[in-house]
């Protein structure tokens, strides 16, 4: 397949809502990690200090728990965030207490673990399970390699208008190929692409089933399968799809590309639309 002009101007649907809606209990956890990290970041792991550790100066577990809760409540979280001690356990041979707390805000809660030296002088926001961290890093590496392979495969399987050839069977309704447009009124690239696809699909009335999804959650399964979450997304018969507008080609050329791809789906019907020399040339380049 031949790769042509690249699409542009993709945005995420409901982006303003997403930015607000994502603020929740996870933000509380991040805040704790950041603020406590700043507070104790100048200190190293307490092993070096433990060499001169005096067992007589050790806090009782109960006292350590009280001091940890007091510090987190007064210095590490915002007003209105509740911090409650779950349990405190001793880390043998490390002169450390492991402190589990419940953090709650806005009707949601999560568990967090911190570490305090037994003398109560140093508090650490979290510890790292080395084996678990290594496995997570390896998993992320494998996922990144898979994404890279998929992107390379997609680049190899592009056709006119930078549409990707999915390899899927043509999806139809009573023999008519589906054509999907996903966009939003708040997306500039969508506002450019929308009238182009509407005008083109109007020429195929009776030959296709056009789903015009502007600010709509309809056909979410199709969007999830063929889009990376950005808009505008065009899915032509489930055989061709593209994320982004064709603005760099200009309206006239974009309309011709869309026409040629849809003609390929309909078996070159209607003939008066699909048999003009310019459209035939593009069909031959698919």
C-alpha cells in the first residue's frame, strides 16, 4: 500500500471533562509522595545512621504510629484529607517501623505505606519491592516494544489519504458498508473534517450506512477498536480508518480520497460518482 499525506489536528474527546474528572483519591496519594519526598529527600536510607543506633532511644510502635499520623496530617496532605493508622510493624534488622495508613477524601480512600526509623527522626513515604519493580519495568518494556511493532505495521499498511488498512472484513448493514465519523464541536480539526465527510457521504445515499457521531458516545466499541482515543476518527467500512483530519491535503483532495475509498467499499456504486477519471485513478492506488 502507498503512504501519502499525514493527517493532523487530533484531539481527545471530552478532554475538559477528563482533566477535571481525574482529580480524586489518586491525587491525594501523589501529593503525599511528593510532599513527604520533599520533606525527607535530603536524607539517605537510614542504614548508615543505624550503625550508631541506640536501642534505648527507640520509640514504641504506638508512639511511632502517633508521630507518623501527626506528621502526615499536619504537613503532607491538604486540609480535609483524613489519615487513619491501620497498623505498624517492625522491620527486623533495619531499625525501621512499617506504617500502614488509610487516606480518605471526597468519599474515596486508599491505603498507603510509609517507613519510620525507630528513633522517629526520619520518615520515608514508601519502599520498593525490588523483584516486583523489576517485573513491572520488564512488563512496560514489553508493552512499549509491542506498541512500536504495531506502529511500524500500521505505517506499512497505509493507503491513500494516510488511511490505515485494518485487514478486517467490511462491516455492513443489510449489505451497506458502515461509515463512521467521531468528533466534537469543540475540536477544531473535527470542525474542518466534518463538512467534508458529510458532503461526500451524501453522494452515497442508499449505498452506505453513515453514523455521524458528533459529541456522541454511540458506537463506542468501534471507536475503541479503531481510535487511539483522539478525534476526529474516521472508520470506513471497518476496512479503512484514520485518526486525524486531512486538512494538509485540502478539502478538494480530501473529498476525492474519501470518495475513492468508499467507492472501493460499495463496488464502485453509484457509477456516476465512482467512474470519474480522478476517482478511478485514486481507486487504482488503494
